[in-house]
C-alpha cells in the first residue's frame, strides 16, 4: 500500500530525469517558472539538507582465471591468466535527494504548476 502512495511522486521525477518533462502553468512565463522552481528548491534544501551516505556500487569478489588456446596440433599455444580478488567499490550518494525532489514537486503543484 505504501508504494501506491509513492507512485504519483515518482513519475514526475523519472520524467524529469530524462529531460522530456517541464513545469507548465497557463499564462506563466519561463522567468516565473524559473523563479518559482528556485524558491521551491531552496525551501526543499533548507528542510532536507544533503545527507551523504556511502553505498556499495560493486560487491567485488573472485574473478576466475582463464585459458585461451589457438592453433592446432603442434602449433597449438595456450595462454592462461590467473584469477584474482577484486575489492568492492563504494560511492557516495545523497540520501535526501529523493525527499527534496518530492518536496519540490509538491511545492510546484501547490502553486498550480503541472509537469508535462
């Protein structure tokens, strides 16, 4: 049931990520849109500051060796590589970015804007 409430919020955010969506309001100028968006973003930033969290982007693990052979009979030559351990990789993400995006979307909608 909780995901049903998040779906209306996620759709505009996903559309915004791909650059094909824009906030619109009848009679509004691009300057008004930009000013309203800046206001909403600033308010969201003040309520949900960036929270950097460390996330694993690649679990790493054992990479097996390989054997590659070429040629036939006496000309057959094989090359072997040894396996090795690849360490996990980590990156930093802003844990509050989705919260801020939802706040901006809510702020814009309350002011009469529609994401199209």
